[in-house]
C-alpha cells in the first residue's frame, strides 16, 4: 500500500470555507479518479497555528502504478484548482510513503 500525503497550511481567513470544500468537494473528486482506495483527512496538533491550522490529506493507493496514474492524468488539474481557488492562502507539500 502506498500513501500519498499532502500537508496543507491554511490561512485563518479561509479555514472554515476551505475545510468544508475539502470534505465535500475536493477529496471526493480525488477519490473518484479511481487511483486511490481510501483516504484519511486529519488536522495536525501541537503545531504553530498562529497563521492558520495545518491539515494532512492521506490518499491510499494499492500500488505505485495507481499513484503514478494519478500523477500522469490528474495531479496537475487538482493542483491547479487549489492554486486558482485559494492562491497563497493554502500552502501545501506532498510526500509519498510505503506501508510496511
């Protein structure tokens, strides 16, 4: 199992609207690509939240091929949506992990 983890720092001014959008729209659309089997969406605790809360979306793929299919066919469009909708009020970075 492969976990694609995206950590996001969100500005307080958009945090409530962003959170609802992530849960109701963005994450379901990523899951609907068929590249991931499930997801986990969490808020990080014990981090500096002066500028806003920090979240992580973890998407679980059965194989690296499924993750690569997401990268090749979907990632650019999803990243573009985030950038256009939230601009610099949502900063993120991704990491790839393997379940042992």
